[in-house]
């Protein structure tokens, strides 16, 4: 029988790994054979699961084996831990990724899944595979379980802050998109971690049509247990919540959410009034204002002068040395404060022609300025 696959998504730092690890522990305590798959370049999903041990990653092992022209074996990347009091061992894999700034994390995810599929991951004697996925990276690699229907079910982890809820909304919309082109991943619902009682995540869930499956209160003792690489489900307040969620998942009590997600304007309106005002446009003149002769603004208005500014005087002396067309355009733009559109109308040119002239004039002006 193929393993049941569940992808757990959320914003970085919101508690995905905490949630995944404690759900893995809960399933294992129920006698299920569980594999936790860390799908984040930080490769820290399984650290608590393995009592503080950092697992070798698929990315690193594959690179080392490939350099020696050797094949990756199951034992190179899949690890097990026997935990006292647990009826079954827990298994873990970290996909990993490139070092910071040295590659594409999403590409690493795709390559990692290619390796695992060749090793037959979905044919192993495992009951449940929990995939711990970063949700606030929008590249296709991190959407692999949705795009390729590698996860049967999806859980979203959030808190009550806008950014983490926004990430959940993005994943909801991504899953909806993949379902329109044949994707089969079903959204089970939302887990509210570090719940502060404000109700914002629940307000979003109602608007978006998503089930709220579990609320985990902020708990200092749970944080300390997690920081010491143990399971927070050992605490009755936390363990009872995870046990109920795990039982509901195993026994099929959760009806998947038919979530529509929210458009941007609809989303931000949950947090307050949305202004209809258009943003103020910047002008090319103000952005190039440091090249304007001192005492003249880019709008043509006189500014207060600072005495004896030799650099501005040098710039002023350079403008007359420009070729005629460039000199005229530069004078209109920088001295008289005309916009490119106004210059185009005055000179009977297109805006594109004026923009080209301005760019050419600035190159000439800078050359004259630094040579003088």
C-alpha cells in the first residue's frame, strides 16, 4: 500500500518544522511508520526529530557520490531513530540545497525528488510521509508536491500576523491553480500556531473558505522543549491537540476545504480600510536632480543657494559644451525643469526620442564633468 503523503506549508519561521515534527511523533506514537521529509535549504526540519542530530542532505550526498561516479543508495540519505516509548522507529530525510547565494533552492528540491523517486520512495513500507515545505518562496521548485500531485493532502501553518496569513493564501491559490490543470492535492485546512487569541487567522479562514483544524497557543514550555530537541507533544496541553488532529486525519474525519483564496485587495481589506488613492508618480527630473545646476530645482523653481559650490559651478560650465541637440534638451530638463513629455511637445519629437537624447546628453555631461 502506498504511503499517505501530506505537505505542510507555511512562512519561514512560523513553526512548520515544529508542527511537522510533533505531528510525526504523534503518528509514530499511534503505531504508524512515519517518514519526515525536510524540503527547506536550511535542512533543519528533522533536527528535533533526531534529538539534535543534523542529517546529511540529499543534495550534498548526491554531489559527493556523483564526483566519485557512484550511485546514491537508500542508506546514504534515509535515516532512522529508535525512541524509547515509541512502538515504531521514525525515519527522516533532508533534501537540503545550495549554500547561500550559490544556487537555486527550488532546483535543489526538484533534483532531490528525482533522486528519491528513483529510489522508490512512494513504494517503501511507510504509512505516512510528512513533507515540511517552505511556503514564502514562490518559485516552481517549492510547489513540486502540488504541481506533480506528490502530496495527497496539504496543511497550512500560520499565526495571526498578516505576512504568515498572506503566505497561506498564496499556497491556497497555487493549489487551486494546479487543480485546474489536473492536480489532485486536497487542502485539508489551516493550523494556527502561536495563537494569541486575536482571531485574525480565523477571520481569514472564514473569508477564504478554509477549515481551521487546530490552534496551538504560544507556550514557553513548549518552546523550551523544542529548543532542547525534544517533542512538545510530551506536554499534555500540546499533545492533546496534536493527538486529535492526527486521529482526525487518520480516520478521514476532515472534509477537504473548497477554498477559493482571496485576491490581494480582498485580503488586505481584512486588516483595515483600503485606500482608493493612486500612488504619487516620481519624475525623471527629480531622480536626476543631483545633476541639475545649483539654485534650480527639477521643477524650474529656484532653491536656496549654498555659496561657493565648485562642483555645481563646474557642472554649469559643462552644459554649454554639449552638442547642440543635447545642450538644448539638458537645459530644458535640468535648468528649466521641463518633463520629457513637455520637451517632446516643444521640440516636436516623440517621448522615446527625447528619452534617448537625455540619456546621450547625460553620458556626455558626465564625461565633460570628470574631464574638466
